[in-house]
């Protein structure tokens, strides 16, 4: 039995992928008999912290670094932090091994002109302190190497995904779905435009947009004029799983992804994911024909129309995606490897 302290800004109920990930890690480790404590900035294990910078994950990181006893109070054998934009920066040394999950890096997430890239040296310092950095994709591993972390301390370990024995709801005839934060990098307006163009050319198709964020009012206003397209806020998890299962195609016009967790969740429920050709989605969507050039909404529309017109191929792609997720992303597999990693870093 290993005593593990998880340190993550996001937790259950999740704001995004990192919250889903930490919840899955906690469940998988607990199921294997390990004692897990969680220190978080949001959710069921949230700590109170001062709001200084206007960026809650950064403020939470400042709080944790000032009060390291929050992490060490339960005398863990291993500390496991979740990093990247929206994650935690641990800059002070610990007396126990530190494992970091890197979801993506500030350089991957933000262009050269973004002031948020100024956090990249701090991110590099945090990762270099770790006994092991678990990158969620090959592209993220390459970015972590670019931060000066020795390659021997980096391993690709993607997040787990729950794969049900059967989809959670009956499949709709033809339904397009977008799930994600309504922020510029995720591309919700582009998804709505693709839905509009597909519906015009294939009447009877419907679309659903799930999520919230700074663009929500804009997306709602735009979608209100498109018959067949509905916009919701955040959905409870059971309802979201059902929407994945009802969808024929899940749209991911993202400008970057550390790893496309939405694509994995959609494929686990038997939907086909179509996205922009960016690193994180190449890792999550194995079929190249389902990836189109960034910002090429016409190409995404064409792929959707082809899938609608060829339901047999769509079913074949859905089956292949589901089986790939089952083989490579089950939480049982991920929990077993985490257990091995902890044993390895404790032995060094």
C-alpha cells in the first residue's frame, strides 16, 4: 500500500479534463488498495486561498507553495501533481518523490505574444524537480523535453477513460455534438458554423453544443437563428454520457489539445470524432481522414457529409475507435502503471 497525495487545481465535480483525470486516478488507485489524499483548488477537496493574480490555478499554486504542509500533512510516500495550463506549479522541494502529470505546456497552449508564456520557465522548474513526468501524449512528451527535463524521466501515460459495455443511450439518426469550454482555442463558434452548413445540406440533422465560458453568450446568440441547433450549459455527467451516445459525430475544431479527452470519451460511447489536425487530436483520433487542416471549416463540413452519406463506414470507424480506447485507455491499465511508477520512484 502506497500513501499518495494528489495535488490538482481541478477536482470533482470537474471544470474540465484535469478534474476528470484526477477523479479517475483517485478511483483507480483506491481500487488497488492505495491510500489517496487530494489537495485541490476547486471541487470536493478544495482549499481556501487568496485571489491575487486573477488566475485561480496560479493563485492556488502560490498558496500551496507557501503552505507545503498541506501536501505533507498525511506523510505521503509519493506526491502526484497535475500540471500544465490550468494545473499546479510546485516550485519547492519535497522530502518524498514527486510525480507530475503533464497535460500540455504553456508553450503548446499559448502563442509567442501571450503573456501567459512567461510562466513557462516556472513550469520547466516544476517538472525538473519531478522524479517522473507522465506526459499524456507523445506531443506533450516532446514539449516537456523541450523544457529541459531529461528524457529518461519522461514517460507517455495517457488518462484513462470509462468504456461501458454498451452505449448509454440509443443513437439518434444524425446528430452533431460539440462538448467543451467556450473559449477561443476550443472552437465552439466554428462547430456551430459547421452544424449550420451540414443541416442546410442534410435536412433532418440536429446539433447540440455543450459547455460554458467567455464565448457562451455569443454562441447562444448565433445558434438561436439556426433551426435544429441547441445550446446547453454544463451537463451532469450521466446526461453528458448519454449525449455522447446519441451523437453520430462529435466536432472538435480545437487549435490545441494536450490530448483530446472529449474525443476519447466520445469514441468510448461509439461516436465518431472529427477534428482539426493538431498534435493532441492526432494522438486521440487514429484515423487521419477524420482530421482536417486548422480553421478549414469547409473541410470539416465535407467530412461530416461523407460520414452521414456512408453510415456503414461511420459504423466501422465508431467500432474501431471504441475498441482502441478500450485497449489503450482503460482505468484498470492506467492504475496498474501508476502503481508501478510509484514503486519505481520510491526505489531510486
